[in-house]
C-alpha cells in the first residue's frame, strides 16, 4: 500500500519572553535582544501538522482529517491561543525557555499522545513568515 503524508494547518496567537533565569538581564538582552523584553511580546504562530502512513484499504485515509482537526483544536489551539506561554503554559512555567524550537517539541509531544503510533508525525511551526522550525520526534 502506498505511503502518503497528509497535512493540516492551524493557527494560534501567543506571547512569550525568551529568558534564561541563570543569566543577568544584560546577558539575556545580549543573547535574545528584543525577545528578552520583561513585558513580553507576541507572535501569530502558524502550524502545519504532517501525518505519514499507509492508506487504509477500507477508508482510503491515512488518518481521518476531521479527527486530526479536532485533536489539533483541543490539544494545541485551545491550549496555546491568546496565552502568555511563560506564565500560563505548564511546560514553560518550570523555566523551559519558550523558543520556537521548544514550543515545537511541546506541540509534537502533545499531539503524539493522540495520534496512532503506527503513523509518523512531523510538525512545522512558523513563528514568523521567515522563521520556522520542524520537529519529527528525533
């Protein structure tokens, strides 16, 4: 059976501050620039979720896109949208720096719990039109 990748796009808005608690304010500004603003800043994040697997002989689907849409809505969009990542998202409250890279890993981990393990999962998170990261669990 052919192996196919299906994609679903999503979007959320969130604020964050890049900051290392072990560094001085000056060092944080040196490394993170404007992103170290103690009053936070925001992004309009775009997300693409890719699921790869064999086409099911009975349904013709790799994965039912309605189900994928619901998983992304409840696990990602509802969880992250219009939140302060540093202060409202459990994974970042502990000091994990909410960089695009770390946000992508958190998103992937949340989705992986709800998508059949026989399917490969990859996500691409766009922080801006020009800055984006891809994570596939490796």
